[in-house]
């Protein structure tokens, strides 16, 4: 992603990459509901990556058909789990999507 705020194309690209490396269908990331713990962890990591790339909570929530407070919560949960090796691994894998 560029230094400017991510575009919908960036979101699509990140989602496609997450689907490819996780084996979770792209549509699952966009479905309503929490889904499995594994899906939830990946979705929160995507929120986190987009937020750190400059997207607003509202923009991320709108793309994922979620309220912005859900995105805030997901980012906070990931911040609190930043020492978890599994979470660090997911974020590391997702961070390479545009390389």
C-alpha cells in the first residue's frame, strides 16, 4: 500500500492475499457474524494492517460491513495480543502482500 489512505483496490488485494495464505475464502472475511476463532483472528489482523496503513475505522468498517466500533475493538484486541507468536505470524504474513 502507498503512504496515502488505502483504496478499495488495496482492500481487495489484501483480502485476496489473506485468503490465499490462510485458506479461508474471501467471502468469509466479509460475512456477518463472528465466524470461527481462526477467521476472527485473521479478520482482526486485516483491520490492524489497514488501520496502520492510514485507513480510518469508518472506512474499514464500511468495507467489511461492520460498525466502526467493531474495527476499534479488533485493533485493540490485537494490540493486547501483540506478544502472541501466532498473531505476530499472521500480521507478518499479511504485511508482505504488496511486495
